C-alpha cells in the first residue's frame, strides 16, 4: 500500500471514529438553535482574538478578557454548546496524537526540520 492510499484510509478511519461522529452530532445540535450557534461563534471569536493577540506579543485588553470569562460562564451553563466544545477537544486530541505518532515515526525528518528551524523542540 502506498502512502497516499494509507492517508485516504486514515481519513476514512477518522470519519468513522467515535470522536468525529460525536463532533458532528454536537455541532448539529448547536446549529439547530440560532441562539446556541451564536453563543458558540461569539465564544470562539473572542477566544481567537485573545490567542491572536498573545501570539503577536500584544497585551490583551481587560474588557476582552472579562467578555471571554462571561462567555465561558454562559457556555458552561449551556449543555449543547459545552458538549460541542468538549467534542472539539476530544477530536483535536485525536488529531494531535496522530500527528505525534507520525512525527515520532519519522524522527529523521523531524530532526532535519528542527535543524532548519534552529530549534531543539524537534529533537528526541
């Protein structure tokens, strides 16, 4: 089996995984209610803006942090949105685990990438 066939097989396995199915189910439940969908989108947008500011080395506005905390409290009280965020986390963890397996298996390549980038984080 060539690498492309394996990649397609992995994609099929991911689509059939419990994590992916639960993610799709949770997203459908949230999308079915416009208020839940807007709450989810507001939460993710606020989270993204904070992460982007931090990544760019900028200070995060206190009002933005308070808004995020308020949204997080609302999300925590909303079972449908809370489940979607949990399902996203579980699927993301699965994807990260698979990426780690690939990088660790291809250690020579990851070491070369680390040398090019000048960092030690890719070395075993």
